[in-house]
C-alpha cells in the first residue's frame, strides 16, 4: 500500500490495517515454514509479499505516531 493511501486513513482504520497485515504475514510465514509452496516462483512471491506487508505495517505505525504528535501539540 502506498504512503498516500495510508495518510488518508484515520487512526482506527490504521490500527485495523495493522491487525489485518499481521494476520496475512502470519499466514504467509506459516505456509512457508510448512513447505506449502509448490515451486520457487510461489516462494519468491511469498517473500516479496512478506517484505511489502512489513513495510505497510511500519508505514501505518509511523503515520499513527505522527497523527498522535499532531493532536498532542494542538
């Protein structure tokens, strides 16, 4: 998910996004550990999904922190 899309969301929506992303991350890691991927192409796709999900979680947490600081100052 792009940073512009994440910035448009409220804090509650961002928290939901984090929870959903963590669930997806768990599922992908579990499948990878259980050798559920048939070939190296699927495994490579799973690795890129993990990378993207981790970035999305980090971006969402960053935006939450920024929004909280903004409201604390005001």
